[in-house]
C-alpha cells in the first residue's frame, strides 16, 4: 500500500501551470518544479510519471480555468462591446509578479509543431474558444446590439486572433494608452 498524498493536487497543478507559463516547457527543469512546488521528486513522480505528464495536466487545468473566466466575463456583461473590452483589458492588465500573456498561446508557439497530440489539443481549444465568442456575438445580434448582417464566424476568428496577438504583445508591456487604442480599433469590427 502506497503512502497517501501529502499535497493538494489542484494547488500543485496551479503552481506548475504558473511556472510553465512563465518559463515555458523547455526552460522548466524537473528540479525547477520540485523547488517551485515545494514537494520532493518522489512525491511528484508518484502522481505524474514525468515532466510531460505534469505539463499536460497543468495545461488542461489552465484551459478550463481560462475558458470559465471568459464565460464569466461574457455572462457579467450583456453589453457586447463592454464585455469584449473587459476581456481584452483583463488579459492586458497583469500584475508585475504574474506571468504575462497566455499559457495556451505560449504552448502554441513553443510546442504545436513538435508534438501532434499537443497540436490536436490546441486545435480543439481554439474551436471551443471560437464557439464561446460566436455565441456571445450571437447574443448581441439577438439583443439588437449587433447587425444581423455581421459574419459571426469571421468576426469570432478575428477577435480570437486579436486576443491571442494581444497576449503576445502584452509581454512587451505596452503602455495603457496603446492597449486602449488597440482594443478600440479591434472593436470596430463589430460595426460591420
């Protein structure tokens, strides 16, 4: 009979996600994880057979938390423009002690080409995110905020690309004025 776990797996995944988010997969060693997570190597390997398994679990957790956060922003903002602005500003206003950008975007840049299963995961994540945006835009059409002639698929893809691009640019810490201007221009797509 094995020893019981002495750590909170959810907390470990959150901490691991933050470290992978900050440093990337390749630049995070197992020793970095052991130090950052505050658990010994044997305990880590009892739950995750290797760094790759921990990374994948942390990535899935990050995806679920992120998509839920997006849904909550949209639910809290029936005004479509305000909701999208809030989403974009939220990704741009990162405290100095937190990683910038998005772990999914970082993963796309770092790992999509080298691992077919990661590529598949990222494609599914993209499709799910596009559906969330499209549903939100459709609610804007239904409420009369957006024109019925708006191509929801194209606008959703554009906003998805803008959001991901913003998550890359934010790593360079642009000024608030620049961020607001980028968002203002991006939201013009809603004018049809």
